[in-house]
C-alpha cells in the first residue's frame, strides 16, 4: 500500500542538514557539549520520524491484517511489531564513561 511520506521526507532533509552542521562543528573543533546537544536534537528528530512511520503502519497495515481472514498475515504483522520493540529495547547507552 502506498503511503504519503512527504512530511517524513521533509523532516529527513532537515535532519540531513543538521548532521552536516554537526560534521562542520567537529571539523571546526567546536565545544563538545554543543556538538552533543546537536546530536541529541538529531536523535529526537529521528525518533519523531520513527513514531510517525509506526503510527502509519499501525493505522494501515496492522488494521488491515487484523480485519483480514488470514491468520498467517495477522501473526506476521504482529511479529514484526514485537520485533521492532524488542530491537529498540536492546539499544542501551553505555554503562559509563571512562575518565582520563
């Protein structure tokens, strides 16, 4: 099923610009905390895109599968969603920074 991804594509173009800005900040040896804040902002923006995609998926693909008479398709779609959440829960920040 075709979706209108124009809003997310625009968000990703903006994120791309921010990432290029972060690269310039590193090249210009700017203050590390400022760079980290920009990286965090990009992460938050990517999360918004991810949530938007998930919302679209739940409201189309998942609903279509639930309303279908195909138990294999229902199980497949539910398994995909479970897998996405399991993967996201495995992503953990490092336990601590080493002090030099």
